C-alpha cells in the first residue's frame, strides 16, 4: 500500500497503557500523522468474569500517555457503541481453539469480533498489533488476508523491562516476589530449546505452566523442529496472574 497523509493508523488497546503500547503508537505515527488509539476493555474476550473485573483501568492516565506518544485521536467507546443491538460474531477457527484459545474458550472469537467492529468504525489503512500476543497477531493477519480486507496489519516488537520481563498490563498485579519469579519466563525463552525451557520453567515453584511450545509462524501449529521465523510461546500463572511471552527461535537451535 502507498502512504497518504490522510491514511489512518490504528492502535486498538484495552487501556492500562505501558511502554509497549506507546511503542506501537510511535510506530503508527511514523506511518502517518493520523493515529487513532482505541481504549475498550472487551468483555467478549474474557471467559473469567473475575479476570474482567480485575483488569486495570486508568482512562485519564491512558489518554495522557497516548497523546504524549503521538496519538491524534483517542476513542474510548461504550459497550453499546461497539456492539449495537445486532452485530456480526466472528469465529477464529481451529487456530483460535489452540494454546491461548484452549485455556480461554471463546477468547479469540471475542477478540476477532471486536477487532471487526473497531475496524468498521475507524476505517484504518494500517493497524498495529504487538508481537507479545503472537497468536492474536497471527489470527488477525490470517483473517484480514482471507477476508480481503484492505488493511495492512503491522507487527510491533515486544518491549521488555530491563530485566527481560515482557511488558504487560497484568504486571501491575504481581507482588514484588511474584515479579521476581516471573523472570523465569524470559530466562526459559532465551535457553534456545524446548527441553531446556521446560526444565527452567519447572524449576520455579511459583510458576504454573500452561504450555511451552515451538510453533510454525505460517500455520501456528507445533513445529517439531525450528523453522525459519518459528517462535517459542510460553504461558502460565504466577499467583493467579496469567502471563504469556514468546521469542523467535534460531533455525539451528
């Protein structure tokens, strides 16, 4: 797609913005001066009502952060604005039932449904999604491609704390000792092999493993051997807080 000064770059978020989100906004601003950031905690993505209730919210702070990073419009719609009386519910297909989708039934259907609603409202030329939610990025890209939607989906690199922890809105729920235990995830990802990663993850008693796999980025299925662009994906819980992360794998690993 050729660039135009009137094109919109869109960064959909659920708020609780951190430096990872702000990097996506800056990435969007490099594409066009018209940057729309949405802030909407989508209830359709939560299979656990308690998780939805605990999701951090700070609209005033989020608006200030988004504007400082280059957003030209912040849209914080109500539920009824996003979901009118009738709306199209989408399915994320088989991939949406694996990994995160297996542990959080309906999560990706809800995610894809809200993305569709937001895209219809904003009509962007570009949409930026962070690589930390790598399965989400795959599903959105796959849907846009197969549906023939003229929006370029652009990945944003994972932003990490200085100690390696991937930035996440959920990190604020970690106690200091939990925060320290969470570093086991990035250590495992840097190990280079699934076997070593599992050994490292299992060495941390505070961490409850959900999955640790290497996936083929073209299909999001398990790659028995690393292929070009493959990723190790990890998810689990520390003291009830769900954390996920991923890292590119070396083909020679």
